[in-house]
C-alpha cells in the first residue's frame, strides 16, 4: 500500500502526522569523515515525500533524547570510540531506543560500539552497548578501499557500494543477521558485511554510506515512517549515475 | 656549518646533478629524485646537511607551503640566505635536496609532512617547529589525527632546545605543543571546528566562547597568546598593532603570516621590516595565481580537505561570480571522497557553480543535498566558454589542481 505524503506510522504521531525526528548521536566524538552525509540524505529523501523532518545533534555531554525516530552513529578514532561507548553506556538512552523498536543506523566505529565488545587502541577488548548481537576485535591489517556487497534479499535493497577504512573484524551471534555478502572488499572479515536485527542496522561502509545507497536510506525511512512512495526519476538521477559510475569503476 | 664528509659531499653532488637532469628533461622540479639518490648514498645526509644551521620546520594539515614561503620572505629582513623546499616536496628526499642546493645558507625553512615531523626534528635538531593546525585529511592513507598529535607531543617533549611556535586556537595543536619546554602561543584563529569538539586530554566536550575554548570537565584550556591575529591586523608580542595588508587573500593566509612574523621575531628580525616582505608574496607554487584565459580572470585555489575548502570559500570573489569545483581521487588526493560531505556548500547558493574532475558525480550528489544549483562540465576550458568575461574562481584538490594548472599555463 502506498502511503500518502504526509502520513506516517502511529508512533510518530506525537509531532503531528508524517513527521520524523532524526537524532545524530555524538557528532563531536563520532564524525570522522563525511558522517553528516547520512543525516542529509535521510532528510532530503524524507522531505521529497512530504514528510516533515526535524533533526537533533546530540553532543557527548548531553543526554540522548529517547523520543527520536531514527538514530545515527558515525565513525571515530580509537579514543573517541572508547569514550563514546562509555558515555552511551552510562546514558542508557540508546539501549532504551533499541528496546522500544526505534531505528538505529550505525557505521564503522559506531557499528562496532553497538555490539557487545570491540577492540581498543591496543586491541584490548572494550565493552560496547550490547544492543545488537555482534562482537568485534582488531584484525591483522586495515581494510581500506571500495566495497561492494549484495544485501540480504529479505531487505529488498540493491547492492551496496561504499568505502571502508577499518581494522575491525566482526563476528555475528545468533541474534543478528548479516546485512550483505561481500563481493569486493573486507566488511566483517568473514565474507559478510554489516549486521541487522529488528530495526537496528550497522555497516562498515563508512561516512556518507547512504549517499551511494539510497535504497538503504529508504529502508531506514520506511522502518520509521511506513511504506514510501517512489521518488520522481529526476530526484534520483544524480545518485543513480554516481552508483553506476562507482560500481563500474570497482568491478572494472 | 662544518665541512661535509666526503661521502656526503659526493651524495649531494650526484643528487644535485640528477635533479638538474630531471628538470632539464621536463620530468619534474627534480628535488625528489635528487634527494632520493643522495640519501641512497648517504642515509645520514639530512642530519649532516642540517648541522650548524638554524632550521625551522613547518608542519600542520593546511598552509605548510604558504607559511614556509612567508617565513622565508620574513627572514629576508635579516639579510641572510635561506634554504627552503619552496615547492612542497616535504618528505626526507625533498628536504635533503633543498639543503644540498643551498649549502651556504645559515637558515633553513622546511615544510615537513605531518607524519615525518618527529623523525625530521630528530635528524635536523631544528631550532624552531611551527605547528599550524590539524584536521582530517586523506584518511585512506594518513594516520588518524589524534595519533599524529600524540606522536608530535612525544617528539617535542624530547627536544629541549627547540622553540615551538604554535596556534593557540587549535585545541589539538595545543595538546601536542603543551609538552614542549618552550612554546610561543599565537592566536592564529581556527575556522574549522569539526575535529576539535572534544578534549584531547579527557575526551569531554570542549566549550567555545569569545575568550576561546576550554574543556567542560578538566583543566585543559586555551593558553594565552603572545601574538594575536585580530581581523586584518597583527598584534605582536609587545602590543604593537599593524595592519597586515597582504597580497595573498583570505583569513587563512593572514593566520599564516602571523605565524611567520612570530618566527622572524624569534630570530631577531624587526617586525616593521619583515612585514613589507610578506606583503610582496602574491602567489605560492601556483596557488592564488590569477591567469587570463580567453578574457576570463581565472584564479586557482588549491584545497585538499574539508578545512581547506572552507578557507577557499572564504576568499571567493565577492558577489555572484562563477565558481568551478574540481575533485579527483588519485592516490595523492586520497581515494575516499567521503570528506566532500564535511564541507558546507550552502555559501555557494546564488553563484553559477560548475563541477569537474574524475569524481564530479560525487560533487553533484553532494551539492544536490545542499540545494546548490550546479552544472556538470568537462574541464577548465569548457567552463571558461560557459561563463561571461570576468572573474572565475577555481577550487580544486591536489591532482585536479595540477591538471588545471597544466592547461592554463604554469604562471609563476
């Protein structure tokens, strides 16, 4: 069923029908390289459907608001990642969001820290938030470069194209499913890339992952706002060309 | 400067000859190939060539080449020859080559790559280290900047005879420099805040107000500065206020100029004599050059990372003159274009904007998200043909800049 522009799921009704509240968590600690892109892409694609969008940027010395619809976590260096994990554990807000079925999209360092543990500056295990059943450690070498991965067909999202830059190796527990299968690149390190469980989704595609993957952006929006009408072709054209160019450049 | 040992002399001579061959055959400016050859013959050459000189190292993410040029100009007030790697070859080979070519120069002003600074500091026993700024840059191949700051901190703590001249407005720079025994703080400003929202000491959120920045939780705060950039004027260490009136455009270059004056002052130069020399610098290694192209005044701005783009937007011609943006993603540029999303393009609204370069589609998607109207173009001449006679500002990253410069001519 196509949703009328302006209609939203019941949960968003507190701020009027068809509005979304996006929360960017700790841009002061977790915003290494273009992470703002995911926020901008979500905003644009929501607004093109007539959905009102409000966005909040929450710094590490502020409480994480509990009433958002989509929460974004970006990448970060080792020390900021450890600090962010500690502060988010103490705050408890993100875990509460996950429990009530809020949408969380985390990339790179953010992806690792929503799991049960990750590797610190010297590779030592650091406790994560444990809101998705994954566990990360430090691999032998950095995975840096373009990545292509085919998304779990259950999600109905076209193949992912992005850039990864990390030294993490991530193992999925029985409570999480791989987001995608790696065609080019490293991802989780075992041939899979990213993970999802319920409405919590993480990926090693860093920075502005959603800019090249509007299908993934729409998946997150639909989790929060219900089914989305398709966009006008002209509004998709640049992203389509960019995807095509990147996929061709990487697969040769 | 003592006499060089025989092997070092031989290495310098052979490297210099190779550099000349490289220049004559049009392969490059020769400084890297010459230096590489020399170092193969005498690995200790950088230390030997630095002995007995007053060496100044200039490092940071943005402004290294320009500041090196400005310091060289300012030290001219002392009437001494200055050795310098003026064209940005900033690793060991380029430094060795610059020193080898100016054996008699008492002063050496050397731009140094951020990652190499600790090793170069040790080899040269530098008298002064200038720390400009630290921000995200080419993260697919460079170290994370907190790690860079940590390495600087350790290196400077181990160099007791070195004077550090550092930007007090950049928290990560302050953290790196604070371990040094002797620091001259310069309030050189910082427009780019996205890499310094949290305290390098404890990780808490940094607060900023008109007095500067301070940590909300620990004692880490902006040190008080001896030199201050105040709008377009410099306030020197004894309180004299002088208008900078540089030929180079933009706030970032005024900041670089104040750093240069602080260095010149340290070596005993009179600020009143050094400043006019800074004003004569109008282009640096092709940057800021204005060239005429079919009746359009084309100005080339090199900007390699988000902080650099922010500074470049600051110097665009006023009004609604056209702008060309060009982005490549070769190895020297960084293969990852994610950083394009860290730049705020909304200041370009209302100007005709043209996007070129290998990664122009990345720019297209980015500008669309900021609701900035733009057109795709093939290259500089395509844009020149599509804009009316008058100003055209070009902002390009590294290899894109080199390509454009090759087309419009290597104006000096």
